[in-house]
């Protein structure tokens, strides 16, 4: 045990008899303790506790106005949860009933009057040792909690970066910059927030959206990079990227990848049931799929692809308005338009 800490421990002595306080202070100073605060007014307990933050309290049991039992109740409300603050009762009452009651009320030990100097010092040292080890344990726990938080943050950042890298993988085949996935993820997150999804749900959508076209890695280059319209057979092959993506992401225990699978499979479904791969309609289509459908559509229209020019922003917005209720969920369209207006004001 750190002897320096022991000798610097802070005492609060509460006794209505000046003689007892003087005697205790003399005993304690002779034992090497010097950080002593005393009062004969038990009602000062709360103020003195808050001001001095004692390491141990020596408390008389029978006092006028506020006795030791009442003082123990007050201390219960003052102590922080999980804190160990030893209370040593000073009393001439040696009855079993008194001893049981003070221990039940939260006292840690008691000494009887008249005081035995050696007993007083030994009992105080034992209580202070316990407090010291408790404080050491608290410090270690706080250090461990800090390290756990730091490691958790590092792992979360590593997961985020891995997701971003994997999400960009397929895009480098038909998007030289690889920025399509990031733009769509950001827009999808804004739409989700506009729909008043929870902060956690918005974050999941932003993290999962970059995987929406991961199935394109299974599509041959002569189809994926074709600079013109697909033949019916080619379009059927292209549509398979939704199922390929879902198969790649199948079976994960990671919530983000589970949502990514849903988005990969459903972001080409249409509100009126004419989409692919399963012809879902209305609210049969998961909300995340409906959100990413608009974000992906808008970004694809407004950027150059091997098979098309970039549409103007106004052209893309007009097209989305026209397809509200057919291709897109009208409620999601409204949220998207609100996001566009908000971004314009920034």
C-alpha cells in the first residue's frame, strides 16, 4: 500500500463532544495523519462532505439534532454509486441492537468509548487500506474502460474502411473514379434521415449502400461496359447482378451486410411491380431498397456511363417526378425532393 496516500488520507470527524474530537485528533496526529476536519455540528455533514471529499468519516452515534443513524441516511444520498467510503462509528452504546443497526445502516465498523488508542489506529488503517485498494481498482477499471472504448473505436473505423473498400470494388469496372458508391450512400443517408428514420438506421443505410452493385463483379465486361443499349438477352444477364450481389452477401451475422444484401437484391424493384429480379411492388419492397433506388437512379443519370451521356440535374429531377408512383415510392420521392431543396440552400 502507498504509505504516502495513507498518511495524506482525508478525515471528517463528527462528534458533539469537544473532548472526544480533541482526543481523536491527538491520536491521529501521533499516528502520522494530518489531514483532519472536525465539527461538533452534525448538520454540517453535507457541506463538509462536499467541500473536503473525505476518505473516511468518524461519526458519533448519539448526538442532539442529528444522531449517527440519521447521518448515515444522509451519507447514502451523498456517496456516488459504487464508491467505498468507510464510516467508523464512535459510541459508548455497546448493546447488540446498536451494533447491528449501525452496520445495517451502512457503517463499516465501530469503536467504543473510552477509546483505546491502538485499537483506533488499527481499525482506521484497515478501513483506509480497503478504500485505497478500492480506489486503485476503480482507476484500473476506468483505464480498462478507456482502452476498450479506444479499441472499439479503432475496430469500428477499421470495419468502416473495409466496407468502403469492398463497396468500391465493383464500381471500378464501370466508374473510373469509384465515387458512385460514396455519392449514392451519402444521398441515401440523407433521404433516410428525411424520412425520420433513427440515427442508427440512417448509419446502417449509409454503410450498406456501397454494396448495392457488388454483384456487377459477376457480369462480363462486354456487357457491363457495352457503349450502347443492351439486347434482351444482355439485359437479362445484366439483371442478374442483383441476385449475384445477394448471393455474395448471403449468410452474414453482421447487420450492415444483412442490410446490404437486401439493398443489393431489391434496389431495382419498382413501386408498380415491373422491376427486377422478383417483381415486388409497393411496400413489399424493403424501405432501404426503395431509398437506394432513387439515390442510385439520380446519380447514374447525372454522371457519364459507357452507354450514356450525363443528364442535367433538372432533367433527372423531372424524370424522377414523372416516375413517382410507378418506378418510385411517392413518399420516398417527396423525401428526396426535400433533400435536394435543402442541399440547394447550403
